[in-house]
């Protein structure tokens, strides 16, 4: 590990930490940011490639030996918390971040080869809020989802806030990217026999507790405001709704995903 004590916030080596609010630039370069102690440690433990860490002297004292053992070519940039916050441009909850490499996209065939049936997949359609994406990913990890399918209209599970809200569980889950989610889901059903199920509160949906399928399923969660697109709904064999008390029409997508995935984990066999 190479330790660099930072006194210049404009140092070129810190460029990627200074551009955290430009996620598209990071995506093009195949980079993501892990923020907070637990998430950073889980990144190292996952075996994914780590480029550098930015942290306070206090965190270096706590975890320096661990970092030394994990990554020989790691650059560690050390600065007081106030200077770190000037570098990244916002207040840090904890004074530690890491820059990692986004793993190569996985194919559906790769996931199917190494995971046993019955499987649960989750597809994201139009989820723009990175915090919600992160919590959905965390729920997917909790309930044994085989892979997260990120549709072309959804935020990436590797955005900083998504990674943070997933509490690093995104490092354990395969992420499959769909260039056109309706086509992808149609292929998933027609070629592989996976049942496509929409979590959808519109008219015509059946109560969640009445549904139980044998074999593989893919549950689709839609955007926070608009729900699931019609062209995606057209690819679904069933629409399910979580029954609620009168006057409450829906749950936040992150909360709803926990309820729905718990049901399918208990009932898919």
C-alpha cells in the first residue's frame, strides 16, 4: 500500500474523488465509489478491484493493517475530515471512501449455469432514485435473488448512493444489464421458461398471497412515480398487488420489494 498524505485538494491523483457528482464520467471509465466503513470493508472482502482509498488518519490507524494485507498496489490518500469534505464537495458521514472498478457485465447464461433452480430474478424498470435502487439491491441479497436485471431506464446499482444504500451487498450480486427490458424479459420467458411477474398496483392485479409458482420467476419493480411501463407489463404473465388498508394505495418501491421478495422466497419451489 502506498500512503499519500494530502495537502492539496487539486492534486491530479484525486480527480475521481473530486468528480463524485459526475456519475456519467465515472461510468464511462468503469469506476464506482464505496462510502463508509462497512461498505468499504465489504468491497475489499468481496475481492473486487480497488484503485484507491481516501480516508482520515484515524481510519488509517484503525484499518491500515487490513488494507496492507488486501491490496498490494493500493493508493491510500490521507487527510483530515474537513479537507476530505472539500475534496469530495459534500459532508461525509464517515471519513472513508474507496474507488473501485465496476465488474464486467454478467450474461444471463453465466448466471443460470452457476445458480440452482428455483431462482428468483429481479428486474428494475425506470427506478431513477439511486437510494431506492440500493435498498432494493439489499433486499435482493437478503432474500436470495439470483441476479438483478437493470433495465435501460433505471439508475445503475453502482452509483455511489446506490452502493451506499445497498450496504455493499451489490458486491455479492450479479448485475445483468438489459439494453431493452421488454425484449430481455420476453426472451427470459420464451427461451428459459421464467415466469415474469409485475409488482403493480393497477386494476387487474391479483393479491400477492394468492400467487405461488413452481420454477424460476422474475419480479419486475417499476419507477417510483410512473410504475412499470406498458411495454414491460405486456411481457408479464401475472400482475400482483400487496393488499393494504383503505386509503393507502402503495408502498415505497424499496419497502414493497421486501414484502414481495419475502413472499416468493417462501413460496417458490
